[in-house]
C-alpha cells in the first residue's frame, strides 16, 4: 500500500470503527480495546505487508472494504474480552451488510478474518494497559482525593482519545499509554473544570501518581493544539456545509464552544493556584 493511500484510508476506517461501535452499542472499553488492537497494532503491520506474498484474498490486495471487515473483527474480539455478553457473528454480519458497500461477507468470511487478524498480531491481544483503562482508574483516584474530580467530564476525555487517533503523528502518543492517560486527564481538567476551581495541583499529582518521565505539560499542549485546530476546522467545515469529520457528529455544542473559546495563554500553567 502506498503512503498516500494508507493515510487517506486510515482515517476513514477509524471513523468507520468508531461509528460501528456506536451502532453496536458496545461499552466504551470494548470500543477503545478495538481501537488499540486495530489502529495501534493491526493496521501498522498490515500497511507494510507485501500484498503479493500474503496468500489470502482478504489481504491480496488490501481493499478498503476488507479493512472495514477487519475493524469489525477488532470490535468482535474486544467484545469477547471485555463485554459481559460478546457480540454474535450474526449481529456483526447484519451491520456489515448494511454499511459495507463494496463487498458482501459471509459468516465464514468473518471466521477466516478473525483467524487472519489473530495471526497478524501473533495472537497477542491483551488490552489491560490501554489508555482508556488507565484513564478510568486515574479519574477514580482523583475523585477520592479531591472534590474537583466531580467536575471533570469523562466524556471529554473519550472525545480527546478519539481525536488523537485522527492523525498518525498524534496517534503515536498511544505508544506511551501511562503518560498519555495522565496528559488527557490534565487536558480535560483544563477544559471542563471551571477556572475558579483550578486550585488542585493536577499536574504534580498525575506526574507523581504515574511516575511519568515525559514532559506532561508539553503533551498537554500538543493535545490542546490538535483539538483546538480540529474545532476550528469543524467550524469552517460547518460554514461550508462540509461533512464535519470526527467531531461534529458526537460532541455537544457546549463542549465545542469551550474548546473554541480557550486560548493557550489560559492554559500555559494549568496547575498554578488561582
């Protein structure tokens, strides 16, 4: 696959995975486990494959419709790991028949695709250290030590996670899940907690609790920069009647307004007492 094709298709497939997870009504942990399996592990490997030597029609060539199937497989596998009631292949096939336009897949195709997916990952499908789990635990701990934790919106944390998958440059942050979880928590704190309640030393707290060696504030700035740019592009897209991409279909107007209103001067030192 060419680099241009990979970058163009990648964003569409990840958006497809996110929308599919919503339509299947899976728990958030299943969605983010699937994103970890597909975006962080499966896709980077498959994009480097020599297609002529793969030997299976689902990989020779790697069509967009086949990648859509593999994204559903990621959700399927994740539901077996993290959901109390795993998804049935019947339900997955029913969704695929409705939303995959270029190819019709049989139940057998789903079974074969699952085997291929597992082989590509060398059967390493653990999801215990994904950012979602670490972030969820961090928020619980924050609520135990500070009332300000009740003001932090976890929905915003999840929306930030979605947006960071949008570009390969920002998706590489997932290579350091603990520092990324800490950074997302700080970014969400800055965005959703009222300024008059910024007295809690959130940055030292997460750095100490996570034993982070990375410069958290720099990662926070990168996150806010990406999200603010995305909000700006969404506004332009709305005015032009565009598609709206990742953000428009899921973020409520209040949160988007908060993002658009923020200035970098406001968040240069987010943990300084006010």
